């Protein structure tokens, strides 16, 4: 069974096509194709408040191409979701309506806490103790989503306007940092957090740079060491020596700062990096919806 998803983020637009195989436990997603386009909507929105005509046109062309690809791949269903950049853009809804008019494609502009729920439903915790207490953390270009799960249940969540593109443009207020730190520290009044579950393109890149694989735990000390290593390199060195894409190289140190801050305030030394994202979560939801249709 084939499904497709689009994640319209602040730093990039991702098109994912997957084959989904049922198993006795959880569905297995096999990626057929993943296309990542460096369309930085957040660069527009977090500086001017609106998506620029150039990026709006790029987004339209991207989704026209996506529509053709869904036909070529023969997918059963697909969904397009947009996060903080389109959510905050003064013309976000207007652009979504224009794209709908031109392509008949619906863009679902979701809230930050929904992002966390969608990704967590991909069974990111299946490789770790289901009875533990975990702080799920997703760092994007425009926001950081934090959700506390304990014994498989969602306890509380919060979306903070602290993202890599905002930091790059020096657009995060000190009060917002303090709010996030205070919120995380407050969790420790009632819970002992066993581990951070970290998602997002930057933590995936850091995990790879640390030469970790097969769900090995990323330690706080190792993350701090990598943060120092990255900061020792210039932007050009990160691109040429470390092989990072230009739109990853200029934000990765901002991401590591956010992850380190939350880990420290949570009193956590371990991070689990499942290497899944919003697009994976969307496909998982589409698969479940398809099964429900078959059963009705």
C-alpha cells in the first residue's frame, strides 16, 4: 500500500512517498522517495510577517509536481500539512486558498501540539521502555515542540517560538527562553524524566555526525562535544569539510543549543533519536485511516 505526505516546514518542504507493510505489531514504512526542497518560508515570515511572492510561487510549483508524482506512484491517499511558518504568516491562509484553487490540493495548517501527536503516533517509543517517562522534543525552523509522555500517555505539551531560523535572525526574546526553561524545570516537580526523544532534521544530522546508528543513545556529553566541534568550524567549513547542505550548515548550531538547553533543564543525560518526522507521522495516520475504511 502506497501513501504520500508533504511537510511544509519553516526551513524546507519535504515530499515523502512510502510503501506501508502491515506486521503483527506496528506498520513498517519503507521509503520509496524523499525529496527535500530548501524553500525557506520561515525566512520570510519571521522577518516580514508574510510569505514572499517568490516563495509562494515556488510552493505552488512544488505542490503541482507533488500532485503529478502521486499519480505516477499510484498512491492510495496523501495529505499536505504546514507548520509554524504558514501558521504565523499573515497571508498563509490566502496562499493555501490560492493553491487549492489552482491545484485542488488542500493544505492542512496544523498547531504545534498536533505536530507532536502526529509524530509520536509513528511508535517512536517502540524501541524503548513503554512504562518510562519521556520528554518528546521537536526543533524546527520556527518553533520547538515539547510534549511529556508517561507510561504511554500524553501528560502535557507546549509550543515555544524558539526555532533555528528565528535564532539565526536573532528573533527570539530572552523572555521566551526563560519561559521554556521554567516550563521544563516545572515538569520535574512531579516527574522524573528518563529520556528525551529528539526529532527534527538537525538532530538527525547531528546523530549521523556523531557516527551513531541503530537507535544507539545520544548522550548529553556527546551532544555538547559535537556542539563545540560544529561551532569551531566556519559556515563554509561545515559545508565543505563536514558535507552539510547550505540550509543545514547555517542553522545546526542553533538547533544543538536548543536541545542542550532542554536536556540540561530536564536533568536528562540521554536522548533517543528515532529519525522520523512529521511526514512519517502523516503516512502512519493515512494508513490507519485506510484500515478503518476497510473495516467499516
